[in-house]
C-alpha cells in the first residue's frame, strides 16, 4: 500500500502546483510585486546553482566510474555500462546546462530590475505633504511669511499582501506564461489653494490670507484641474504626471516566459547519477545484460524465462531502488552522495540592496 500512497501524494503535489500557477493573481501593490519579482528571481538562482552543482557532482561520479571500469578485471565487466551511460549523459547534461543558462540568467536579471523598480516605487510613495504662505497685512504676497518644514524619507510599513504572496510564489517557482505583474508608475502632483475666511480676493494684505501648496507622490494616476484657483480652500492640482516609468514592463517579462519555461524544463533534465534506476532504465545497460551476460544475440526477442533471468541479473548487480547505487558502488568506489540541503525557513525573500558602486547586469 506504500507505493500507491506515495503515488497519490506526488500526484497531489503536481495538481497543486498546476492549480497554483493557474490561479496566480495580479499583484496589486508595489510591495507585493516586489516580493513576487524577488521570490521568482531567487527560485531561478537556486535552481541554476543546484543544477550547476549537480553537473559537477555527476562529472566526479563519471570519472570514478570510468576509472573503476578501466581497472576492473572480472568478466563480464558490470561497471562498463555504468561508465558508458554516465559519459553520454554527462555530455547531454552539460549541453542542457549551457543551453538553458543564458535564458535563466537573463530572466533573473529582468526580475531583479523589476524588483528594484517596485522597491523604489514603494519607498517614494508618500503621504501628501503640504505647507502654506501667510499674508502679513502688507501690500502683496511678496511680503508673505512661512514656517519651513523638512521633507523626510518615507519609511514603508509592513507589506499587507506579504502572506498572500508567500502562498503565491514564496515556496515555489511559478511557471505560468503570465506572471501577472502590474504596470506601476510613480505619479507626482502639485496642488494649490487660496484660503480666506471671507469670500473676497485673496490678495495677501491680511493674515487671514493663506496660499497652500501640496505635494503628492504615489502610485495613483493624478490629473490636473481647471483654473481659476478660487479662494474656497479646496486644492486644485496645477501640475501632474508620471515621473518614474517601468523600464522592464510586465509585457517584457511575459514575452520571455515561453523561453524561460523551456529553459527550466531543460535544467530539470539534469538529474543525479547516484540512482540505480537512472542506469537500469537505459537500453545500454539492459542490452549489456542481454548480450554480454546472457549471451543472447542482438535482435533476439527474449522469452519470459530470459526476461526473468535478465531482471534477476540487473537486480543482483545494480539493484532496483534508487538508493541501491550508493549501497553497491558508493563506498566501494568513493562515490559519495551529495549532502541534502538543509530545510529552508519559510520567510519572505528580501532583495539585496544595491550600493552605488554596484552595476546591474545588462538587459
């Protein structure tokens, strides 16, 4: 009952991953979009690093198998097919890594640029700042007084969508064709108003006259308003526009998703050699048992008895479980299974802050 249970569990994980990709919703704020870009860039970096290490480990395994097979004097040489398979597959894996790496690295760079934009946008979005000049009772506004105020750096609070985005992309690499980033710009607006208790001209000859100015910076699209200014105390926006556009847009990211998904699939063909089933599934090994061990001519169809004998030889010399490789050959030929990565804490990934001397990779 264990195998069916394991199969159902793996099927559940596969279905869950597909559903998660299918249900990926648009990130609605700069902080959520920053988290998404950072998470995905981190997942891709981890995947690429893991596969580079895997090819390196497989290369060491291949060299040890080749050396062991060359020094084996017993006949038949059961190490020969392992060395042959490892050599061929290592070449295939090196090609896959070389093919996929530029696409993955370009995707990481795009996502890092995107994350920096959202991070900047989040830091520059401020609560509207206002100040006023006050009439003095002299002849005109040029005599107005004002109290200076200091503009302070905006410190964003905690991201309200943090837990939501952790569920979306915090724990897995989303491979949907549309990653649902939002095109967000930094919009600025300058508003003014003339405030006076009496509905007469706001001339600046009375201390009751005040002209207020308000600065807005945020993600909301702002529009200018029509003159005249009036003296009712209601702000009118005299200037507005987007002052920071996205250099990497959601469309730029999605246009490259097909190639990125293909590159991820290419990387995922790079699997471990420390697995008996990796070798026993290859025709090179089964044909070796058939021809070199059992002495059955090429092209001959095996009888049921011969099939049983072939299976028995494979089981005895190579095993039938993934861990059998390590048991049979690991210690004997100093082929050590790579360490299992420590469990990662499930916490939001943070984008490394760039110093003025650091340069982003070219697009």
